[in-house]
C-alpha cells in the first residue's frame, strides 16, 4: 500500500522507505489517495480548499433562492445547488464541483492530483486494495470542464465531411439525442458512474433530493409532483450501496411504473437545471481579456506577445483549424495580421465540436490501469489492466447499441455510465474504426485558469501533459523529435513516447517548425482566454 505522502501548497513531495519515486510512476502507485482526502493523515490543502469553496457556493445558492423570481434565475440557482450538493453521491461525500472546481476552470481542483492520478477520486473508497491498486475508485480520464459545455450541439454525423459534430464528454457519449441537450445528458452521467458518485440507480439521486434543503424550491420550479413517489422501505439502504447494479436487478430501487416515471422525469429536470447553470454567466462568462479586446476593437488590449501568439494560433500553429476563434485560418505559411475589429465571431467557443486523435502516449500514471481486482463490493473497474486501450469516440461508436428509454422501468445505465458506453444510432457503428483514438476537441476558454500561480493543471483527455508549454511543444515536435520509452531522460522535451493508438492520427500537427519564442507566444495568447479580466 502507499505510504509517506506529504503536501505543501503547489509542491509535490513523494517519500518512501527507500527513495523518491517519480510522480508519473505506474498507476501513481506511490500516491496514497486516501491519506490526501478529508480525514486522511496528509489532507491535501487543495482538497480542503475545494470542499470549502463547494460548501460556500452551496450556502450562497440557498441564500439566492428567495430572490430567484424569474424562470431563468430559478433554473440557474437550482443547477448551482445541485452541482454543489455532496448528498448526490452514494457516500454523501462528493459534489460535482469537487472534480470541476470553479477556480481551476471547472476541472480538477487539486494540483497534486493533476500531477499524479489526474482523475479525481470517486465517492467509494477501496478498503481491500493491494499492491499497486488504488485505495479509491477512480475514473480513467481527466475531468473535462463544463464551462461553455452547453453550447455544444446535439451529436450528428455530417456525411459530406465524414465527421461527427457535437455531444459532450471526451467520447461524445452525451449526445443530446434523448433530452435535446448534451450538457444535461452529461450531467446525468457522474451520479450513476460507479467510479464517480457511485449511485446504484438514478432514482437514488431523486431520493436524496427529496430529503434535501431545497426540495421545496425544486417543486416550485418543476411542480409539486416532482417527489410524489412512494419509496420502498429499503430505499435508504439501497441508495447507500455503491453501484453498479447487478444485471439481474438493473433498477434496485423497486418502484411501480408510475413512481418510476416520476423519478425519471425528476432526474431529467435535475440535469436540465445543471445545464442551465453551466450556461449562465457565473460559469460561461465570456469575460476574458480576449473578449474585452473583441468588444473594444479600437483599443490596444492584447500585449505584443499575446497578439503575436494570436497570429501564430491562426497561422503557423494551425490551432484555429479545430479551436475556432472567429477568424480565418491562414495555414502554416500564411501571412496577414489580424485585429479584433476583423473578427467575425464576437463570442467564439474555441472548439469546432469535432474529435481528433493527436497521437498522445498512454498515460501509465492513471490508477485505473491497476483497478484490476474486485473491490470489497465485488466490482472490478478494469480487468484488462495496462492492456486497456481508451478508444474514445471509436469506443462509444463500437459499443453496444443503446437500449430504448422505457420510462416505465428506468433510464438504462448504458445511457449514463462508462465504461458501458453505448451507441444511440445503429447506423453509426460502421464508423467506429475511423474514430478509434479520437477525443472531443475541448474549448480553450479558461485553459489556464488556476486558483494560485504555482497550481499545476493537467491537459488532454488523460492528463499526460502538465503545462500549456508542454501542450504546444507536443503539437510542434511530436513527429520532429525521436521516439523514446516513457520515463526516458528528455521525455516531453527532446523525445516523445509512441502513440497509444496509431490509427487515425492527426497528421496536420507534429512538425510545425515553431521556435521556442513562438511556442511561448501561443501560450501567452491562450492565457488571455481566462475569464475574469479586469481592464486597467
């Protein structure tokens, strides 16, 4: 088991009885996750700060209830309450904002976790962990920001372009097809993901809501029948038992057809409220320095390096090919300056809502690779171990077809929880091989937002890269530098490990010919996308 982990804010110190180990060791086996959590011997200050922020935001949202008089503000306050509600997890210990910390750009809020395990620990501890296995259930991907997520369209296949557009989650599985809202469908995933909030049944989220301090407000917004459910006598016990549900009893909260339909509808309404808050100015603010420059095109707002970085972003760096900024892409050899006055989109999202395989190496530091044996509840997260390949969008398309939603029985778990990803459109399955290794192009807004200057962020779907400089350097030199095994001297600087999935690799990047200064300038431009800019 993992021992001897000590934390200083912004600093990672790993100790063992023998010698220090690198933060990127296999499965981050040197990290005692439990010791960093509340009540642990070495509670991470970032974890404590995230919890404090969550509790303060929950209290603030409760205080906003009386003044929320119009529908828009009511939906947003209700969503804010839900996203900061720790009771919406099997052990009453995990709110959405624990993995989506506002001050960290609505993604992982622990610098230590970003440097090591990448994903945030789930609600369920693993009490029988052995060897390199983690002592907490934990997912295989970095928490994706939900800032600006509501602007994603419903997932569609464009036959002319041969590409998928829209959806949420790294693998696009929150398609929006069922609720006509990808952000709402994304919000329904974590509560019943056994590696995250861990509920065994979607009805458990509704049951916990019915016990909470904002039940009356929920009923005010969505109707008095939202919780008109006759709960079984064992509901508290069932909803304190971690998922997944057994195949023989997929909906362990045993409700009659009418009550199940109410629970499903209330769960949908909960998710819609979360999406409403995510679309609000508190989350998706459009208040960065770049936005101020667009709003004031005749002022000199961007610094010399930021302006130069913007030119490279839409030119030699080819970043604008996927992270759309509202201007044309000039290509690697393009010429011509851009000014804020010439931008055609005054609120660009900095994504094209497609997916790409960037040729990233496997991140062997993810504890998920060692979740290979049954935990105390008999659940094995990853029986494949290090052989597991995360196929991203291809995995979703190649997965089982989603069952139809039968509101008389329940929302099928496949619609909400990985790794049981499912494909909602049978005709899309044929495209799976073309999308193996591809992941959703994320927004670049708030990509540098952090709670304090030395806070380390993790980047890409699995957090392999730890700074914007590493990100730009990878795009610039992936194919220009020699290959090397992971852990080699010079990794990420003078050499790169091979791609986890070679198929469908994006060949428009990898040898951009950027100088060190040009890499720096692109980073400076991306920093200008952080919300909360105050004009001098």
